[in-house]
C-alpha cells in the first residue's frame, strides 16, 4: 500500500478535471488583459523571506535544506517571488508588470485544518497608481468566477490603512492585541480587550464600532464617516465601490472595515472573496505597496490568491462531454480525423481500438460516461445508465 504524507492529497478523475478547467478559465481571462504566466521555484531562501513575513506567518513555514545545504522553506507565498522577479528583471520604465500563476503552496495548517498543501491561482499587478488597478483585478476575478458558474460570489472589501489610522492613537501593545483578535475574527476577544484597557471615551467608542461596520457599501461608508470623518481609506473604498457598481458588479460587493489580513505587508484596500450562498471563503488579497518599498521599488502593487480546489468544488461550468469513440476497424488517420469532428462539436473523446463495439460501450459505462460514439457510422449515442449493451 502506498501511503501519502499527512496533509497532502492526490487529485484525479472528475476533481482534477474541474481544477484544471478552473485554472484554464482564470488564465484565459487574465491573459486577455495582459497578465503573463509566471512560474516560481518551489523553494524560498529563508534569508530572503524571513524578515518579510510577520512572526505569526513564520510559524507556518515548512523548512527544508537544498542539496547545497541552503536553508529554505517550501513555497509559502507567491507574492515575494513576483516582487523579486519585478525588481531584478524590469526597469521602472517597463512597469507596470502583470503576472498570473497557478501552483501549490505549503503552509503548516492551523487547526482544525489538516492539509498543508493547497493549489492556488493568483494574479499580481505591480507598479501602477490609482484605484483603477484595484477595480481591474476585482472585476476580472468576478468575471472568471461567473464563467465557472459561480454566479453570486461576494467580494468583501476592507482597508488596512483604515485599521491603522483607527488605532494610531492607541499603545502599540493594545493595538497589536486588537489586530490579532480581528485577524482571528474573535470579536468576543476584541471587545474584551477594549474593556480591559483604559482608553479615552471617544477613542473607545470608535474602536467598539469597527466590527459592526459591515454590510451594504453605501450605508457602511456613511456610518464610518460619521464616526471617523472623511479619511483617505474611506475615499479609496468609495471610488472602488462606485467603479465596480458602474460595471454592474455592485450586487457582489460588501464592506467589512474590520477585515484584517494575515500578512502585514498589506497597506491599502484588501478583500476576501466568498462563494455566495454557501459562504465558503475562496481566498483574498489586496494592496501591498509596503512590500515594494522593502525591495527599493516606489509604486503600487496588488494581488490575490484563490484556492483552486475550493473554486473547483463549487464550479457549475460543464466541460466537454466525455465519450468513448469506437474506431471499428478504421485506419488511425481516418479514426483521428473523425474524432476531431466530434471534439469540435463539444465531446472529449477517448478512442477505443477494440474489434467489437460492445467492448467500447462497456468501457464507456465503466468510465461512467453517458455517451459512446460509433466512428464508422459518424454517430453519437446516449447511454441508458441501466443498460448493459449498446443501442
């Protein structure tokens, strides 16, 4: 018996087909807008990555050594590799750089999770200014999900800068405790912390309101302005909401001003995306200008990562119709040419070179296919699930 390492899984069959279909859809959508494929090494040097990750995230790294005895970790984040690639391969005049990728990431799981390997699709837009970039990335993401049959995804918008401004007058230890509670979404701990610390009445009132500033975008922005005034972060969010609304995507948006991201390099608008009615988190991202500064780059950067397995499990897009095609004594050239015609009509064809057509029918039934094709007759037949022989 071949046993897999705990925390990993093999993908095959229908699940693998769905993941691959999702990957292709994302790549096709983003590449049409200038995002180029990007493949990063499966290892990251600890000396390059360690200081750029917050302490909480460092605990999730999985360390390894290369044959050259270099201390590394399994790839836990794609953004660092993308920014490093930008800094070494592109001059300021060649920016912005648009990248998209798909591949495995490895992070020690947070209980009750057990998997440490996941397959992620992501996109990065590096070196641009203005809210147009935020709108571009979010709109393309929503379009991709709709193409996959996830018709009611919800993008929850927040702003890392809003939280920093809201807690700017609070002692560092207090702010850290509050941010940790928001990150873990333990609002009971958040309110408890506020009760434990001595804060000015006005400050405490504003901080108490943050977890409740969520829901409808217009209403949430109005409530936030009444408490915090007209701030830059709120203006950023208003422009993004307005633009996405003009694109017909307003119904997919919600605000959550308590939204915090695990990686501390996020500096502007952030978001998390949910499947809609199922309420499953598919991933998220946001603006991370501060990370560029660590590489000596001035400019804006934003990106996101999605769990392809989670997306695939919810996808309602139907792929090509699987069928076994019986060659029936045709020459390979003729059989392949006729199979091409059925493929062009929407079938995914598995050729059967058996002498008798009954063998091809049994193979189709064994595979669980609903169709088999008689290539000599150039005809496709739908199989009755309870039938043991062909038409």
